[in-house]
């Protein structure tokens, strides 16, 4: 399934690039990632939400921008990105000896991300919408003491909807602001939680051509 999706994405971008003007470049930036985690309480049979906070991550990759018309373009990317959230961390020691603070651990997911968006340009600005396909490379948690532990609770594929606003700053340099909303449950079958992700990213782009 993953190979089929990747093949279709490469085919779409490659076919369009063959008949249109295409620019290539590099991008990098910061992520403000979050997750909504819910579960059904077995005692009360009601849905409850886990306390999570935003996680600061990063991304880096390459992009192509293929002109479809004077104002429309197909924008494709291949990025490494850090997603996830911070989740409340409570140990037996904290229960017995509370310090009055709320501790969180980092719940990180490393993705190979392939967004594919249609952009509309006006003056030096552009807006865009489209899907993003994310393929999990790893998932791990880091407790408040900084120790990392690998996890296996997340699926290997995630799907998101993306909205972006960008601007051309100078020749070759630009900036993008993007909001992504997860459309699938990230948890593997049989897990008690339902988890969907969100991400707000700020990217600096450099166009080679």
C-alpha cells in the first residue's frame, strides 16, 4: 500500500514536470505539533481526553513547484519531520511525593512526509491546499529525565489535510506558514486510545531554478 501511494505521487509529479515549467528547491523550519488523544473509560463508558501539550519539532526537505497556468501550480515535497505531542507523565514516586508541578514526556514520531498541494499565486503571495502522506520512520518517548524509549503503538501511515499561506521574500527565498490536520487514527488496531495529529509549521524555502 505504501509503495503504491509513493509510486502514484512520483508518477503525478513526474508527468506534470515533463510537460510544464518546474522549479526545485530546499526547505527547512520549525513545527508546533500536537495530538488529540481520547479513550473510552471502561467503568463509566464515557469518552475521555488525555492531557497533552504542543511539541516543538523541526522539518527539512526538498520541493518542486510545477506551473499549471499563470496563477496555478502543483507543489510537491519530500520532508523529514518530527510530529507528536507532550503527554502528562506521572510516576509512583510523584504520586507518593508530589512536587506541585505537572510533568510531561515527549511523544515523538519521525515521519517521511510527502505533501502534494495545489497553489494559487497572486502578486508575491500564494495560498495552497492538498493532502499530505506521512510514512513513519520511528516513534519514541522521552521522559522528563531525558531517557528515550522506542514505541510501537503508532501505525506506519498517516494522512493529513493541509492549508498554507506563503510569500516570496527576495529572489530565490520565500516563507510558508502551514496548518495540517490529521485525518486518520494514528494508533494501531487494538490500542485503547484514538489519536489524531495537528501541526503548524513555519518554513524557509530556497528555489534553485
